[in-house]
């Protein structure tokens, strides 16, 4: 665990014992972004997909006084064009009461540092198109928006149809 003495905030890798805190922070993110209706994940989902037999994501928690105040949830990707692995930060959350401490920057840096030790060479993430605050923050870190790509999604019935269209 790394600790910022000035703010008494540490960042560490999450464990299965942290599932309630992770779920709370994700719920907070959904509320803050005005998208609570899109947040349907439960603690059992986090257990199964993050801490089960074949984890699909990793998470780092920022803590102060024993309480989780920040989260970076990420997974590994592979760029066939670069020929290199990278990471995708799915969720970055800093609790309202902890904003302004530089935790977002520290969480991203910790995730990138962790992933680079496992061979990752690049970072990707996405942000809602109207989240100007987050866009400004990511730009301040030196991230750039990729104008030459668009994200496409399939879920529900469309995903099911693709899954059976063999």
C-alpha cells in the first residue's frame, strides 16, 4: 500500500472483502453521473467476475481512515495492431468528500504502474460525451481523445442474436 502522508490516503489492490465498498463506489458513480438506471450490477456479480475462478477485472481502492473513498476498476486488453497488451479503465470513482486531493490522478497512475509491471504499454478509457469535467481531467493528464474511432455496443436481444448467429 502506498500512503500520502499529507492526506493519510493509501491505495491498495482490492480483495473480495472489499466488494461492498466497490459496489457502493460504483453506485455513487452512477448517481453522480445521473445514470443510476444503468447501474444494475450487484455484489454477487462483482464476486463472480472479479474475485472468482477466472477474474475479468482488477480493482484498486483509495482509503482514508479505513474507509474506501476512491476506485479504479480495470482489465487487460490486447492491441493486435500494436502487438502489445494494455489496460482499459472501466470505472474511476472519487467520492465527493475526497475530491481535490489528487486521488483520480493517483488511482490512474497506480493502475498504469501495476499494469506496466505485467507488460501493459498503453491505457484506454471512455467517458460519456457530455461529461465535460471528466474530459477536462483526462486531458490534463495528457490523455487524448481518439477522433478516428467510435464505440459500438450490443446488449440484450442484439447480443443474444449475435451469439446464436453461427
